[in-house]
């Protein structure tokens, strides 16, 4: 392949687990020799909780929302144990700075999840369909007077 050729990423087969790791920049946040679990086990459990088989091929059209929900869950777990996050992400000088960054990332991620749900007319297990009204309400983007 030359530098001028473009890769057709629609033909690249990666698993849900590999795609999740891409979203997390390949970071192993839960590697701790004192604990009974490893990052791969945690990531696979979160994917399964969100309805994805970790080893199935990732299909953006079907799996995007569930994958983003999985990333959100993992970042929430890290926000609840900020020391674990700081062990891997060392650029933060204070715990407060790391926590604030995570909170912004969580908000941005929730906005993206809500946007994708709206665009795809996502229907959850209860039959609820995303709408522009609920998007504006839950994202505090109502019309100002």
C-alpha cells in the first residue's frame, strides 16, 4: 500500500473489544496486581452489560450506541476511583484537574450518545424512541427568551 492509497475502514474487521480499546486509546485502566481482575475482564463485562459480545465483529450501524454507552460506563467507574485513572493518565498535576477532565469527557460523551440516538431514531428495549424534544430537554438546550 502506498501513502496515497486510502484504507477502506468499512472492510476492516475488528471486534467490539478492540473497538472499545480504540475509544479508550488502548489504555489499561484496571491493571492492578493487587486486584482479582484485569482490564480485559472489566472491559468485556461492561460490553456484555451493554448488550455487546466482546468478540463479535464491530458494526458501526448496529453497535455504535452500545459501544459509546460502554465507554461512558468505564469513564464513570474511573471518575468514582480517580486514583486509578491518574495512575495511567499522568499529565494531570492534581486530582481535581483529572476529575474535571473526566467530568467534561463524560458530558461530551453523553451528548454524542444522545445525538447518535436522535439521528438513528434509536429505540431502547422498552420501545422508547429518541426524539428531538427529549434530546433538547435532557441536554438543557431549550429555547432561550
